[in-house]
C-alpha cells in the first residue's frame, strides 16, 4: 500500500503568474508559470497549491473566500487575496470554481493587459509583465469580469489597510495624551 505524499511543502510565491492543471503521470498536477523562470510542474493539484499558500499566509481557503465575498459581495468565482509577509496583497483570479482541482489561477500582479485571443474568440490572451502571452480557456467577457473584481478586491484591501493604520495611530495618540500614572 502506498503512503500518500506530504503535499504541504508546496506553495506559491510572488513570482507565480499562472497556475494551471496539467495531466501527467496519470494524475492532475499543477503547472506554475513564473515571471522569472521556466514553468514548473509540481506533484500537487492547483487547489492544494492555493490552499497551502493560504495556510502559509495564515489563512484558510474558506476564510480567504469569505473575506473576499464580504469585501466584494456574493459573486460566483470570487478572486481571493492573501497578505504576504511583507504586507503586500497577493490576489489570485480563478477561472473556474475556486475549489476545483482543475481550476486555472492567474495572479493579478502578473497581468500587464488582456484581450480576446487572436486564435479563437472563445479564449483570452493574457499578456504578462515579463512579456509572455498565455492563452486561457475563458472568454474575454468572463476574464474581464474576473479582472475587474480582482482590482476591486485590491482597492478594498488597500482601504482596509489604510483604516487599520488610522485606527493604530488613533490608539497611539490617545495613549500618548494620557498622563502616566504612579
């Protein structure tokens, strides 16, 4: 009997641009297209990879979906965000259900622009910041909607961070104004 492999060691970095499923060795695995190096195939599915990244950023997938829904509203295929160690938002755009193992994910920071595919109008060409062009199985209208939601999520995240900073400054100013007790 084969013991299942520990898949918790696989997660995404800010270098990731596109995470898509590939079928290799008779199972679904994740291909990670990065901004700086060759594509890498990992022995986990896309959902597990995103779930592990959430965990690394001290979130669960359910929490990430819930927070995005609270900030944006109840949309189907809502983008998710995580906060990196240095405080930057890491926003992932799903092209299918976020819980699907065969979902393709695109990171918002990697997109320079997108347009209808020149090969097939049912697809979208995503131009990455590193100059690569990735064609995804999503119509321009569908991907554009996801892109707009992801940008709205980024804006909401930034406003939330600004509010937290204002709250911290208010607490600090109140503490500074209080006289020290003996």
